[in-house]
C-alpha cells in the first residue's frame, strides 16, 4: 500500500440497503492495496469484524490493514436490512455532504458512494434532487456535469439522466447536447489521458430520425451541434441509431458513446457486464464513483449482494486519484 496517497472515503448509502455489507466485502478484497475508510454509523456494521472508529479521515499511513477504518456518523435509529426508514433520510444526506467535504478539503483523494433511495430521502427529508449525481453537482457548485458508466467494454454517457421518458424533449436541446459532448471530451482527455478521443453520439428517435421521417430532433439540433463541434476540432460521429451503435465491431471504434436518455446508455453497458460496471460523475472538481446498482432492499442482510461493482468503483476511484496526483 502506497502511503503517499490519501484514502478513498466511502459513504454508507441507505442503511437498509446492501451498501453497508458490500462495503465490508470490498474492504476485505482491497485492504492490502487501497486505503479506504467508510462514513457510517458503527452500529450498522457486522459485530464480527474489527473496526477502528475515528471522527475524521486519517493519514494513509495510519490506516490499518486488519481493521476497517470507520468515520463515525450517528443515525437516529438502528438499521433493519430490507426495511427503509425515512427517519434515516437526513443522516444519509449529511453523510454524502461530509464525504464531499473530506475530498474537497484534501483529507481524502476521492469519494465512492453507496446507493441511496431517492423516494426515502424525499419522504423523510424533502430531498429536492433526482439523485446522487445532481446533489453532488450542487455541492460542488457545478451546472455542467454528467454520468459516465464505465466497464471493460464501454464508456457511455446519457445526455438526460433521471427524468421521465415523457419529459425528455422538454430538457433535451442543442445546449445540453453540446455541454454533454464537451464534458465527456474533457473527462476522456484529462482523467483518462486519451488524446483526441473519439465520441459517438446516438440519435433520439428510432433509426436516428430517418432523415426527419421519425421525429425531427436530430435535424433540429443534434446534427447541427455535431457539425458545429466538429468544426471546432472535436472527433465526433453521429447521430447513429442507438439500436446498432453498440454491437461488437462498432464499439471498438469509439472511446465513449453519448446517448440521449438514461436507458439508451445504460441498457447496453449493463447487458454486456452488469457486475463490473461503475458510475463516474463527470464535470466535478473531485473524483466520485459508485457501484452501478441500487439499494437492493429485497436482498439486504441475506448475504446475497455481489460486491464486484463496489470493488470496481473503488478501484477506478483509486486509479484516477493516483493519476491525478502524479500529474500535479
């Protein structure tokens, strides 16, 4: 373990979900290579593991391999796996806020967040954000941000994220498409060190609109935006029909694909490899990753949760953090 790098801070997510248990599994898998600490109520952790409770993240050199480093955050009630509790909402939100502050003030190198339940946060604390991504951007003071899903096969970015299908065209416009392309390009260039990244853009409609016969959004603003950014030097292809752009021969040709809405992007990457897919928030001043699954209340506490996505999320956060520090 390299003592020159600061630890990854991992938030607990919704206590009733699988977050607390997959974090323990991830720590057991990674403790010899990656320093991490979990921001959680210590009472939510199994009694048979050794923990070291602190109030602030330690220096990397002070993290023990044989005990899980816990940053204490007290919740008002006990954890009952599989039974989400709105009384946990305020503390769950505060955990995310504290984790971000630990990274922004230099105590931690990156943040990895466990899944939250947006409905529980709204019911319990009137949480006004559609999800983690939007809340993190708010905490960072960013108006331009995105969600990139990463695994060994693909990098995909949805232009619109957590909005109903019926409302997509209310939000999707030339400005959003341009911001998404530029943010994706910046992330690939800076964090992934890809020179002149190739980015493919899907259409919104079936067959990318069929030259205006099946919807006109491509003609109105997707094609003009692509042409504009190509003239500025961006390496772009599109719009491409979303039902053909992800088969094996084509996906070898791009560094990232931008889709117009959530499921266009997430279905192919999760189908190719569900368990190793990782969510990376792009456009932030800090590194944030998360496993690409939800709270899984139905299997919480049953020792059925697969920790692979959490392990991969922590590994990606660590890889990017080390690269960022080495480049400074």
